[in-house]
């Protein structure tokens, strides 16, 4: 995705899910949210809105290409 496409997807996700990290539930400003692939691209995941969520940098970065962040437990990863 180019930067224009990312910004458009991010706005769509904010409308759908709000300004929250999908994994830990923290409320964040738009510029603190990263686009997260539920099913990682390295495992064949797509850039469709159904496969994308918003997350904080910590959850997104710690997850790598696993399906869940380390220590993730029902809505709270840290």
C-alpha cells in the first residue's frame, strides 16, 4: 500500500473500530495508531479492510508474524 492508501484504510478502520488498539484496548490519537494485519502478510494475509485493524506500536511490533502478540490474554497484552 502506498501512503495515500494507508491513510484511507486508517480512516476507514477508525470509523469502524474507533481510536483503540485492537489488542490491548488503549485509546490512542490517530498518529499513534498503526495498521495491523490480523493474518500477517508473510503468511499470505491481504490488505483488505477485513484483514486490517488498528493497534498501538508496542502490540504491533511485538507480534511479528504470529497470530497474537506475546502474553496476549483476551484484550490485554501487557
